[in-house]
C-alpha cells in the first residue's frame, strides 16, 4: 500500500469534515441515496464506479461499488466496518475516512443502497 500524497490527505480531510456536517443533518428516516450523495459521491462517484472528482488524487483508487464479482465477496458486515471505522482500520486504503457519526440505521440504509448500485 502506498503512502497517501499531501493532496490526497488534504482532500480526505476536507471530505471527512463535509461528511460530518452532512451526517448531522441526516433525516430521522435514513435514506441510502441521500447518505451516499452526502458521504460517498466525492470519491466513489455518483454511480459508485470509483470515479468521483476526488478520486483523481488517490492511489489506490476508490473501489468500484458496481463490480458484481468484487461486491459478491464483500459481506454487509465488511461494508459496515469500513464505513464506520475507515479503510486503514480494516486493512484497506487509509484514504477511506471513518464515518463513525453515522447511526446503525444510516449504515444499513447505505449498505442497501450500495448493494443496488449497478443493477438495472
């Protein structure tokens, strides 16, 4: 795993700050699409392909969440852990920030949304 560049760390810090603000404004009824838009699109892109605007500065690139073969090997618990704890805590990219402020219901809504990415 490569060490993050200065630009990548700056982008990750800014995204983490923005996501914390977005999490504070989350509706009482968790909405996976809204949570994805607020917390994930900058890196994973609007369709979840790992091509968000911040991804240009990242190595490795964010995961393509629409890759059916890869996603079939990832459990819901794996997704919950990486969202809650961040990439470094689960042996993935340290550029994936933790979203510890999200509730269990919000994480579940996000998982359900991610599971439907790439489906017709």
